[in-house]
């Protein structure tokens, strides 16, 4: 038994309703105040949603460039943690909130990239007769 692939005409694709994307806060380059426990929790929540790397400065003075991908908020800062990937470490790492002294938001890797722009470029390639057009990510740098 084979599965049929649904093919859409250009008109059908263009007629699809486009939902607006999520509006991300402009965090790139910012250094949030971590004066209170609540400030730290809020900043780490934003870091979890951020689409780029964050530099974490520990109370020991060590700096870690990280991509935060998971977090857990416990009853205290010592019971709360973030998980991250660092470019110089082959595995995921975890750090408790109470060890963090400062956060710096780096480059937002998805800034300026919009679905509508990709669809427009795809339609232009299709109209020019290109074949095998697929969804390919842009190079990071």
C-alpha cells in the first residue's frame, strides 16, 4: 500500500491563511539586572526562550557561552537549574540558579528571518523554473 502525496496549486498555497508569528522581545546585546531572586528567575526564563547564545557569568567569575535549552524552577535558587550546551563541551551541562551572577544575551540567530520572506523567495525560485526547491536553513555565519 502506498501513501498518496497531496499536491497543491500555487493558488491553493497562496490562499492558505497565514497566522502571525510570535513577537520576540529584543534581547540581543542586553544585560538584565539580577538584583533580586525574581529578576534572576525572569531573566533565565527569557534566556530559555531566546534564539541565540547567552554568556553566563558565575559567582566564581567563570564565564560560559551557552545555548540554554531546558530549565526547572524549584523552591529555592539552589533547587532551580538550567541545562545548556556550550561550544567547547561535547555534552549538555547543568547549573544551579544560585551560582549565576550575570547574564548577557548574544546574537539572536533568528532575528530578521520571517516565514513570509522564505515563502516569497520560494515562489520566486519556482516561477524562475528551479527544481528541487526545499526548506534549507541559512548558514549561521
